[in-house]
């Protein structure tokens, strides 16, 4: 969140890829041996909100923000499943089952190795000012596509390549002062320069 690097957005091609990433994100505290179960995590729990279909609400902290600043006093986030993921109830049930299976697998590995968990009390005792004592090695890969299916991955990479070609051509014409229609997926120039999108691609 606080990195100055360019944002990395990974496109999840198939519903199964979305499911894997949701399970991965939800079970991170379990896999890192911080807590035994996902719902034991003392911080924000997006999984519980998604499964219970309730919004997440956050109030503005008293510190770091001016009382008369532009930031709102509270914000609400609604976690919604897009229709492309098929039946929402079925998807939520499958997500719940896969999270339970992941918890059981990690628990079995802990019992095999004799490893424990840090626990909620130890987590809460940590200061928010603490930082890691070691440096994470810098990564050289910046993936933009995540798909277990080889053919879905190839198709998505080809579509991404076509978008980049169309975008560069449209941007070149726009810089030269010519009328230019940008491909769907153009964000920054559409948001801040109001560039037009191709009519047949508008949703």
C-alpha cells in the first residue's frame, strides 16, 4: 500500500483462479502460523464479511488525520461477487469449504512438525511502530495474468498484448494532436484527461 513502485494489477482469468486467490488471501495468517483459524485473526476479516454478506465499516483514526480535513469520518466497503462467478451462494459455500480444507492442511503440518502459532494475545501486544529486522529481497517478476489453465493464460496474454498495441497507437496519435479513440481498459487518461473510448467497446 505504501510502496512508491508502480501498482501491479494481476488479472484473474477463470473463476477457479479467483477462488484460489481468495483462499490464499484469507488463509495467510494461518499459513504463516499466526493463528490457528482464519476467524481468530484479530484484525480486519474480509472473509467473514464476504460470507455473511455484510459491509465493512471503518472510522477515521484520531491520529494522522486533521479533524477538519477532507477525509470522511467513516467509509463503508461492500464486498460483492460479480455475476461472472456463477451463483453467489454456491461460490460462497465453495469458498468456505476450501478455507476449512486449507486450515486443516496447515493444522496437520503443524502437528507433524510440532510447530505452534503466535496467537492473538501476542499479536495484539506488538506495537504498530514495529518493523521487520530483515529486508525482503526485491522481486524481478511483475505478473499481470494468473491462470492455472495454460490455454486461458495464453489467450489472456494475447488479449493483453493487443490492448498494449492499440493503446500505444492511440496515445501516439493523441500526443500528436490527432483525434484518437482509446481501447477499453484505458484508465488514467480516461479519468484525468477525458480521452474517448472506442464506441464498439463502451459498456
